[in-house]
C-alpha cells in the first residue's frame, strides 16, 4: 500500500551497493523491509527505494497525512533531524511523502513540508559531541557512502532493541529476564551479555548487546560491543569491534580494531579504523590505519566534483568493492579508495634508517 519510487542501487564511493549491510538486512531490502514491518494497510505514502527507515516513522507520516488531508512531504525534527540534514551533504533530504492518487514529480515538489516529532532519546556516545539520538523515526536516503554509514549508526540502537529484545514491552521484559539468567545477573552489562551468547562465542570473549547471525564465530580475547554481525562472520582472537555493522562472510582478523563502521560481505579487515566503510570483498592488512578526523579542521568528503563537510566534521575512509590496502599504510580521513584499487607502502628507502613517507595506489 506504499508507493516505491525507483532507485538504481548506485552509491557514490561504492558503486552498486544493494548488497551492503543495513542492520540485519541489506541496503537493497531495507526500504521494503521497513514497510513490511510497519504493516500498513492504508494507501497514501510514497517512499524512494534505497531509503533507510524506522517502521514507526511510516505510521506517524501516514496518520499525519490523513489528518491534514493534503499532499505532504516529511522531515524529522530534533537532534535526529539535525544529523539527517548533515548527512544529506547539501542535498534535499526529503524521501517520504503523503500523496493520494497519481504520483507526479509536480505533486512531490509542491507538497506541503511537515516536520515530524522524532520521538527520540539522547544517548552518551564516544563520538563527535557525544550525544546521538535513539529513535525509530529515521528517514535517510542513501546515495553516498557517508549516508550508508550514518544511516546504519543512527538506526543501530533501535535495530538492536528489536532484534535482541522486542518492541512489545511484555515480550521485551521476558527477554531481559532470560538474558539475565544466561548472563549470570540482572545488571545492564550482564543482561546485554546474556542476550548476545551464541554457540560460536568463545568463553573468554566479551560479547555484549550484539546481534549474532547464524554461524558467527568470536574467538578468545575478542571484544564485541553494540554490533550486528551477519551470517558466517568470524572475529578472530583479540580483535575489537564497537558499534559496527558487519556483512555476511566477513573476517575481522586478529588484533584488528573497528569502531563505528560498516563492513560489506566477504571483507577481510585487519587494520585499525573508525567511521570506515568497506565494500564487498575489500581488504586491509594489520598495521594499517584509516583515519577519521583532522587536527585543525573539519573533514570534507568528495561529493560529485566537489567537497562537502562531513556530519559532525568527522569521516573515515571508504574502500570500494574489491579494493586492498597493504600493511604499514595510513590513509587520511574522508578519502575514497576506488573499486579494485590497491594501496601499498612505498618500498623505496630514502635512507637506511628512515623509510619514505610517501604512499602510492594503483587501480587494477
């Protein structure tokens, strides 16, 4: 009962990104999945495919449109709306409308702007200004790798709540009790641990508030907090993941560290990074670093032929599908490695005791 506007699956920096993970689904299935979860039976909503949505925002938009009885375009207010506006990278962020009857470009353009209550709760997060919203009313269109990253991060808390507990308060309470029993206590940390136990989790690993797909393996000494790990993901010994969304078949190698990032399917991640996005089959070796902030100015990211300030002035590195980074490489924030590109440390020594500071990349 919702009209989907077409989308070609192209995301700047990643090319065809329909396979990239979005919470427990994929970018290609995220919009239709949210519509199905909302269970709408009444017509009127229009959404562009490739938009990351919380189910509640669809219900709120439909009710608001019906009460107004006119064509509407929707944005979200509050802190969530501010971050969505930043993540739009200078473009119009509108991706949700209420229109009864024929949907035309003219009606979409002329629809009355309406700001929805974000129904948010601010959480303390060690990122940017430290205040990120928890809300199920996200509406973020994805055309750029930065939007895929921030859409995943802004919806991560709600997705974990739905996956580990349940939206229904009674069922959520039962799940919390079960988590406490498995975790050995009813403190927040023990409940979070109990809900994240799985047959592939080593007894000496720390896994908290994390959704584990089928066949996930977490080895001894690894630390995984607030993450979503897809089917068949392997986290090797002493690796650290925090606030990460990891696609099926990816491997986080021994001693690697990723905070607040997105790894596509079959990625081999062995470096250190924050706010990074790696496309399908990309790889980075141990001893390499993907930076996420500048020392004296905000990070800007390439958009089309120009550059735009990143949300909160922070942005990591995007690695396109099949790209590779060798060991001993430092990549500056906001950079994009093209699909199948290769970045290696320069082997030329300027002297016997000082390696060259230069780095090179080539596209296969």
